C-alpha cells in the first residue's frame, strides 16, 4: 500500500533482512533525477514529487510521500546504504497524455461515463469474506495496524495473483501499460548486470513483476504506447501536508487519519485505537 505504517515497516524489515544493491521503485521514470536528492537532510516528509508543464502549470501530477510511505522508507534506506535507486513506472508525461486522451473521448461522447462497464472490486469482495463492509478497514486491520513482518510479501503476492485471475477486468489498459513499462525497466537493469534487485510497488502490480513474468508482462509495450505523446515536464520537490494525504480530500490513495498513521509508524503504543 502506498501509505501505511505496517506496509512501511515490513518493507524496512525486508531490506534489512536481505540488503539489495539496487532498489527499483514505483515512481515515474522521468522523475529519476529528483530521486538523487532523497538523501538530503532538509528533504523531510510529508513532501510531494511534482511533475508539471512549465507552459501550463495547471497540468501537473503529484506524488505525495509521508514518513510512513513504503516508497519513502525504501528510498531513504537505499540512500543511507549506498544502494542505487531506479524509477520504473510509466513516465509522468505519458500519464498526462493518457488522462488527456480519456478526457477528449468523454467530451466527444458526453454519456460515455454512463455506459462504462461497472467493475467489481476484488479487494472489496475479499473484505466481505472476512466480515468487513469497508475494504480499507479490512486492509488496515490486516496489514497496517500491526507489523506483519517481511514474510508477508510472499503471501500478499499470491493473494493478489489469485484475485487478478478471478477478476481480469480489474486490471485496465492504463494499469497494463504501466506494468509493461515497469517490467521493461527491470529487464533492462538486469541486462546491465545489476544483481540483487529489490522492487517496491503497490500490491496489485506485484504478480506481474515476478521474475518469471517479466518478459510476458513487458511484451507489446512499444505498440501499446504508440501515438502517446505528453508535454515536456519540469520536476521538483514541494512541501505537502497531512490534510492533503487524507482520503476525504479527494486523494485516491489517501488514508483516513495520516496523523494516527504517523503515530502507528513511530510508536504503536502512542496510537490507541
């Protein structure tokens, strides 16, 4: 999960248990140069890595990070332990192009939203089996409130793999394109001779990025991205706030209480339920 104390602690445990030489992170590839600043003492979370069009600053993407974000924990560990950091996700310029293309299609067909196929929520279905009406509450209780430990990744990857098989429609075209780029990046790093690579990504992507799936996942990337062209973007770090990390603020990967999550990450004894 992109923001969660249990996930973050489990990532740190895994890195300490098996220290990698290279860390491959789910961040847009065109933000790579900004990741070299991760070790700077004055770069303190919450912060957001921002890619924006200098000719139209309203065209921008934001990638928030808190001290309980697994990506942040992993990158700070890499900076402190001389491991290289590599961004593997689809470039943010292409993400903007995808968003603009989708908007144009909806503008051309005003009722397109109305007729979109409704997709079932695989994690929501799993939460129901566990007795929860709220998928976020189920994930929180299962993975975030307590430290699940480094061994959890094998099981979550297997779980998500089964869900992806049962609900193939839950992995849309944008997600597949992103995973193609991620797999292509990992394969390229391996061809360069990098060994002992650790990949940190959202749980849904993990099955597609297993070693035996990389070639299959990467196949067709050039054709899938043909015709996509986004604006040239500038990249910078900016201060962020817990308020903007809240789900209620409209942030898709937000959490209900960032302050509570911060306490859970720092010292669970200070964060009563």
